[in-house]
C-alpha cells in the first residue's frame, strides 16, 4: 500500500509517517511525506498531486488556512480515485465568542469532505479534539489530550473497514 501524508514532519503527520515507515520494513508499504521542509507546500499543490495520484491512501493533514480545502479539490479534479482521509478538528463546530479563522477553515474542510463523500468519493473526515502535539501543548496545557498514537490507531481502523466512513468526531 502506498500512503501519501501532508505535514509529515511534526504532530499527527509525523506520527503517521513514522508508523507507516516502520510498517514498511514488514511489508511492501510505502509512505510518502510532503512538507515544506522537503520542498512540498500545500499552497502550491501540483508537485504533491503528481507524486500522489497513484497512492492508495492520501492523508490530508497539513494545515495552512483554506489551502487544505484547495488541495482536496485539486486532488479530486486531477482524477484521484482512492481513499482520502482529511484531518479536521472539532473546533469547526464554532467558537462563538471570538474570531477564529482556524475553526472556519476546518468547517470549510468538513463541508468539502461531506460534498465529495455524497458525490461518491471515498473521503473520510476525522474531527479530533485536543491532540497532544507541539502546537497544541502551548495552547492547552491544562486540557486532556488525545495521543498521536491513538490518532494513528483510529486511522488504521478506518482503513480496515469494508465500507466508506463519512466522518468521525473523536474527543478526549
């Protein structure tokens, strides 16, 4: 199985990449990592798409405003037909007492994923609560968090299901 992962150098993406890289030693799995650090940026997705069109799973993890949504649509518009997993957030339910662009962009990802799912694409949207990553640890020191290993387990579970899964919300 060939798995493409955006944002593979930290947080959820790094845990996923490390997991699939270690699994590769036991099978013919291939993990492709796309991050700014290795010359791939979701703001300019064409290189990512070219490298990913033959992947079995595309994990749309890297966050950069609405570019995560644009990448999803570009992937589909370029003929991608395999499994897509979007990493979203339960913050998309809305933060009503402040302006919160992150929540709005994740809401857009949720709706784009839903639209593509109902059009027949194999898209799963995973909405996580606080995940124990470097970015979150500063903002939520006193909050209960989901481990990145648990996120990997959820994704493995989704990949092993015989039917499409539209979305899941997972909170600590």
